[in-house]
């Protein structure tokens, strides 16, 4: 799920303040502490091979975030792909992988325990 800023419904428009809100943007039920993450990824990065050994060989942490710049393609467990562009909010449910087509800067909010497991696995795979 992704949405551009211009497509997020305006809830309030007052002098000096515009508030946009997208309702029902993913479900955090059952997750504990959330981590805030800033990623800088170069074009060509593809984490697919680094996820081998995780459940279904995919990242099993959900993520909510915003692409500051660049472009990424997310592939889900069912094989569908979604391209996420700069200035888009996104929600990636568990069961995905990511590849970068244009240098990207993004902010993620993820369940700390689940994403730490994935990051530790990737670090181990890189050794």
C-alpha cells in the first residue's frame, strides 16, 4: 500500500496549517515497541538473497514509512510488485523483499523485535 502526499485526504486546511490523514493505513495489533529507522540505499541494492533462511525467504516485519527521495520496488509473497516513489507514504506488510532502482532515502517505522531479527539476519548473511 502506498499513497502520494497529494492523494492523502485533507482533514483540515487553515491559515498556516494543512493536515492530511489516511485512515486504515496498516494494522499494528500484537506488535510491541516500534523502532524509527532512516535508510540510505544505493541504486541496485536488492536484499532478496540476504533474506534466505528467514520464513519464506522474506522480511517478516511490517513497515510504515515515507520515501524522501528515490524509487524502490517491493515484491510480496504472492509475487505482486509495487513501485514506491519519492514523496509517498507506504505500508509493507510482513512477507516482502525490496530492490532499489534509484538511490533512495527513506524513513521506516517498524516493530523493533521483528525488524531487529531481520537486520541481524542480513548482517550475518553479509559476513
